[in-house]
C-alpha cells in the first residue's frame, strides 16, 4: 500500500511541473484589425495571441482596442502566446491600477456573458462590463 502511494505521488509530479512551467501571463496594449490580435509592450515587442473561438471574439471587440490588456495562458514560443480557454476567465483590462476581468452584461435581463454579441434573452447588444474578478458571476454590474 505504501509503495503504491509513493508511485502515485511520483507519477503525478511531471504533470504538475509541466503545468507550473507553461502557465504564464502577458500584458501590453491590445492591437487589433487590420493586423491579427496581439499585445504590444511599451518597448514595442509584439506578442501574437491565439485562443479558442470565443476568446477570438473578445480579442476582436473594437471596444477593447488599444487598452492595457493582460491574458493568462501559455507561451508557445517567443512572441507567440496561447490564451487559456474562455471558461478559465483569462482576459483582463488594467484600469486605474486595477486588474479587471472582461465580461459582458445585459442590464435589461441581468445576464452576464464572456463573449460579445447579442443577449441570449432579449437579443440586444450586450454592454462591455469590466469588473473586479473577485465578484461572483451573478452579482449585478455596478
Ligand atoms: Zn437581454
């Protein structure tokens, strides 16, 4: 029994180390169309951004253009970053010294979403709602 437990302990190590090594974040000004989405650092270095379809929709939201943006995910190569899946809430804007998570809010229906577009209930365009990541998803917008 002890041996088995030790084996499981050691077997779980490489995956944990790999996760710790690959997890990263990147910050810069959000560059948008006509060029592919990327972060541009103050020194002018460009970090191309990849992500799932929902994440791509956020990256193309013109309301976020040129904002001080931060993403969580993994560095694939120098200058190439893959953003974590949309359900991991990996997209942030820095404003007034605060790191705010990117969400969308319909005040009519009190529905929150993480992708821009029409409200799933009333079909009105949802408002961009940058908010404290510590708030619960169901808390209303302030
Ligand atoms: Zn609505």
